C-alpha cells in the first residue's frame, strides 16, 4: 500500500518510525529536503503542502494520504478523496479544525462544552466587545505554538488583538490543562488514550513537562473522556485526534482546541502505552483493528528546546548523563541547526511513581541543554 504524509516535521518522522512494523510504501511531501522526516521515507517529494496542484499531483498515485499538520490544501484532498484516494482524517474534519473560527462554531453547533465566544473580523470590532474582557483573542488561521493567541486582560490590551478574522473567547480560570487522544477507524470503532496533563512554567507560560495518565477525580475523568469522544464522533471522520481540554476552578470541563493528527501530547505513547499514537494511526490507515491504549507505566515528557543565546550547529550538553538514566528514552529529531526555543527532541520517562517522574523530569530539564 502506498501512503503519503503531508508535512515532514518531527511528527511525520515518528510516524515513519512506526511504519517500519508494517508493509507500506511511504511518501512524504514537504518543502524542506532536510526536514526531520525526509530521510526516513521511501519517496520524498519537495513541494508546498498548501498548494493545490502540488498536493493533488503528490496524492494522485497513492492509495491513502494523511497529514502531520492541518495547514494543508484541503481542496486538493477533497478532489483526491472524490477520486478514490483514502484520506485520513477526512478533508471535512481538517476543514472544520484548521480555522479556529469554524472550529469554535462547530463546538457550539454540536453542544460540546467550550468557553463562551464572539467572532471578530478586524481589530476595530474588538472595541465593541470591551465588556467581554478578560478574554483570549485567537486568530482564525495561521497561528501555532502560542503565536496567534493573545490574552486581553482589559481594554488597555485591545491593541494586542488581531486585525484578521479571529475568535474572542472568555478567559477561563484554568485549574488544569489536559489532552486526550481519540482514535476512530474506518469501521467506526473508537478508543482513547488516558489523558495527559500539562504542567506549565508559571513564569514563562511554556510547557514545562507533561504527565500521563493525568491525576483527576473520577467524575472529571469520565466527563473529559465523554467530551473528547463526542468531538470525534461529531467530526464523523476516521483518524487520530488530540482533544485539548481545560478543567476550570469549578471542575467544569471545556474543550480548548482539537488537532486532527498525531500530536505532541502523545509522544510518550511510544514507550508508555502498548500501542503508540503512531502505531494507532497506521492501524487506522491500513484498515487493521485498533490497538491497546492502556499505559504500561505512568510517563512524563520533557521537551528538548534550543537554549537561549545559541544559534548554529547543535551540541547536546548533558546527553551522556541523561542517556545513562534508567527508563529514560531520548528522541532527537535529527535537526542539525539549533536556535532559541526550537524543538529539537523530547525525552520520555517511565516510572510507576509520580514523584520519581517529576524528580527526573526536573533533573533532565536542568541537565540537558542544546547549545551551538
Ligand atoms: P495554540 O494553538 O497556539 O497552542 P491554544 O489555543 O492552545 O493555542 O492556546 C495556548 C494557551 O493559551 C493554552 O494552552 C492556554 O494556556 C491559554 N489559553 C487559550 N485559551 C484560553 C482561554 N479561553 N482562557 C484561558 N487561557 C487560555
């Protein structure tokens, strides 16, 4: 079976690593011939994943196609789907999710709990919604990794908003941020992974590390699982989806956003769960039964980011010591060049004891530095 992946970043790379267990011919489309996935696939095509003709030509001879990022040309995927190529997730699901305005409206239409919102078309319109603040302004398309999200505490912050179609949503008093990965195959069978819990650095508001399974009261867990499952059922598409949720101070569960693809919050499933998110997506694409999502042991993820003040050929300081630690798995994405904040890899830690996970996560954060 010939399967194409749109995008050749680290998620594509890990998806290709898992493809090694199956009989599949892999194709990647990506502009950068030195991207993390370029050398792990059978056929690499250099090209723009947002261009109709490029995506259509890439997909034409394939049996199936999937994505590692939602910023792709959906029209080309629709045409390929109409011509018999299996597209996972369905282009309609990508269309709903890739624009945050459409995504929010979808939650409302399907009565999926999410923070209250209004849609704004330009910066001037924000002035009309002063009463709605404090709120979070999110650009409809083109935002990622926190870019495209602006917190507006009061009317003094209005200039920090976006002069483009965007969602203005009520600021949630967040107690916890969790993510649940849900998988649905072409037979409509559905399963999910245990939630992962994001632990943020309160000073920088960056993800510090992640723990899984999240520690939640049973009722909150059931509610979160039911909501995440409902999102995927309503999208009516096979595929693997990451549903990011807020638990607020009153223990209400709200959907923040969804991703129709393998996700950063699921890296730990490679070692931490019987079937990883990457293995699961291959099962779905190739038409096999769903895998077992049970955790083997609780796990933590620490991201390896380029250190501040260093740009150039990457040097991994502290790698020897981290590699020598028990039940610690280092994943480097093969990027030769570092710059401040660039995602260069991640480390997964397994242990039955959460205290040990937290201790090791902090230790690794301090030991491992990417310099140049
Ligand atoms: P991105 O797609 O760039 O990751 P998100 O929509 O996930 O953007 O927002 C980034 C972060 O901003 C979230 O992880 C959360 O901490 C904060 N945030 C987003 N929406 C809200 C909200 N409605 N209320 C409070 N905080 C929010």
